[in-house]
C-alpha cells in the first residue's frame, strides 16, 4: 500500500512542483503545448486494447499453478502485441501531427512547427510506455508492487528534474520531450532487469506469437478496455477541448487546478481499495446482509473523507495556488478551483459503488456506466466551455453525478436487494449538505480568495462543513445500519466494528 500510494502521488506531485519553473522559462503557450502532447500520448495508449489487466490476471493465475513456462510465453505474446500496436500508433501520430498542431491544439503559427515535432518525438514515448507496461503487469501479477512502484517513483522524479535542468540551459519544448523519452528508456531497462530477476529468466523479453495467448488476452481485456476509454478520454480529452476553444495558454491553469483536486480525491480512493476483494468474498458467499452493511458503512466513511478533502481545497486552494504559482497562472476565473473541489467531493460518493460492482463481477455493467459518464461529461463540456470558459469544463465534469445515481439504483436492486429508487438521492444528502455550507460561505465572505486574511473564519468554515456532513451521514445511514443489526436472517455478515477496524488498518 505504501509503495502504491507513493507511485500514485509521485508523478502528479513532481509535475506540479516543476510547473511554475517550466511556465516561467517556456511561457504559458509552450507549456500548454507540452501538456497537450502528453494528453495525445495518453489518449493513444488506448491502442493497448486493455491487454494490461488481462496480462496481470493470467500472470497471477499461472504463477499460482506453478506454470512458469506458460507465464513466460504469455509475456512474450503480450510484448509482441504491444510492439505491433505501438508501432502502428507511432506511424499514425506522425501522419496526424500537422493536423493536430493546427486544428486541434489551435497553436499560434510561430509555435506550430514545435508542436508538430513535439508530437512526433513524443510518439516514441508511447511505444516505450507500452513496453514498460509488460514488466509492470508481470510485477502486479506476482504481487510485487514494490518493484514496479519503486521503479515508477524513480522515473517520476527524474523526468521533471531533467526537464527543469534543460530549460535552465535554454533548451525548448522538443528537448524536454526527448529527455522524457530518455528517462523512459532508463526506466524500461531498470524494470526489465528487476522483473527478470523475479522469474529467474530474461527470455520473456523475446517477443513471440502464440494464437492461444492472443485469444485469452483479447477475450478478457475487451471490457476492461471500455473502462480505460472512459478514464483516458475524460481525463485527457478535456485539455484538447480547452485548447481548441480557448487556446493553449488556457491549458496550464486548468491542468494545475484539476491535478490539485484529483491528487487529493485520489488518496481517498486508494485508501478504500480494500473494498474490492471484500465485496467479492461477500458476494460469492451470498451474504446480502453483509454486503448492505459494507455498502452503507463505506458510503458513510467515504462521504465524510471526500467532503473533508474537498472542503480543504475549496477554502485553501486559491491561497495554495497563489503562494506556489505566483502570477504564473495569469488571469483565470477563481471559481474554477471551487467547482473542481465540489466535483472531487461528489466523486467520493462513486468510490464504493464502483468497487462493489467490480468486486461482484459486474464488469459489463461497470463498463456501461463508465461509458455513460463519458457520454454525459464530454458533450456538456464542449457546450459549457464556449459560454463559461474554464469554469464550464468544471461544470461539465459535474454531469458525472447523474450516471452515478443510476449506478446506485442498479446496485441496490442487484446486490443489496433494495427496491427503493429514491434512496440513492437520499444518500447524496451528506455531501450536498457540506457543499451547501461551503458555497454559502463563499457567497457571503468570498472566503476562497481571502482565506489567508481570515484564518480563523476559514478554519471554522472547513470544520463546519465537515461537521455538517458528519451529522447528516449519521442521520442518513445510522437508522439503516441499526435495522440491519437487529436482523437475524444472516449470522455471518460483516459487522460495522469489523469494517471500521479493517478501514483503519488498510487506510
């Protein structure tokens, strides 16, 4: 858990730390182009077709059965598929580079050539990242997260440091992208060596084709690919939308505000990852009472934790950005950080439903909900950004709440045997109550912009919003938990005390 959390935070945190320095030396527009190139590369990773999760699954299966030879052959097939798919994607990106630079990025004519070359150089990093993911899948399948995560942390720290060093010497965009490719090469060598030591051979680095492995990987990875599409598009396509509508210079403030809120909310998601295997165990044993206790208790905890994180960003986010970034962000609407903090708080209510659906094996339903979220967010963002600027992108992300409500209705009917349709709206009340306190305080005192000038008032508002959410969560969830505790149709369901003890140990 420690290494996984470090790997999760190291990349975004190091990029955010380096952002002010890079913006000052490269300029807002060129730094925006750098972010756009990275987004295009991330979106192009969809060419992996979900093979990563499938490889993890079969590596774990073969290792448990002591089928080391089959494991090596599986890795060889995955590596060959990645080389073919990655090579084709590199060719496509090189052909599309002029169109992307001119029409999608909306770059000024004097920077258009740099943007085009940046895409072409950056396309190599896509191929390198696909090769890296083979060793990553091997480590995860063997449950050696420490090996993969420690290697990723090294790359996450070295990359931004190399970028800052290059721009300090007067180098530009393409040198930074090329340096990132070099760091990725070193990461591949390090992970390849460490992974080979885990299985006692380096023969998995020789790509070979085996049709049986292709069939297995494709059949399992297909539905995981749909979830990957939603995640990549909703987290990367928004930058392209901003650039196309407002220009590359508008991308850095949006990216930085979004990364700040996503890092905070992502920590909550990582802390509750233990729900996945626990939900699987209870569902297989058909312990419906235990599942309902798990759902209600976890929703109560995640609502409070997510609102606490969102409240801190809501009140102090603007102050953090001013102290950290100075004037590097330029003129942008301060309401952006408020909307994104609200989005982070609401996203906390989707953590438990997602883990329970995946844990119970409803992968197809999860894929359907993720696709519906994408269908709600992207069109709304395209419309809102034209009329509301960067704040419109944040408002567009809030549209994710509606597919989340439908997901909770389905969970209630399939897993929890609860036929009440409006209960999902009732479960949103604690989060909405805490957000109402924050927004009323903002309209009354403009607190988000003056938190440093009124420290005691700011701290009081944060405490008040968290207290409101806690009290409402007790009113919403405790009566149902009390009724479940009085029920005797199951004697082996998980108890609230056991759940709280597990949450404290895992978090």
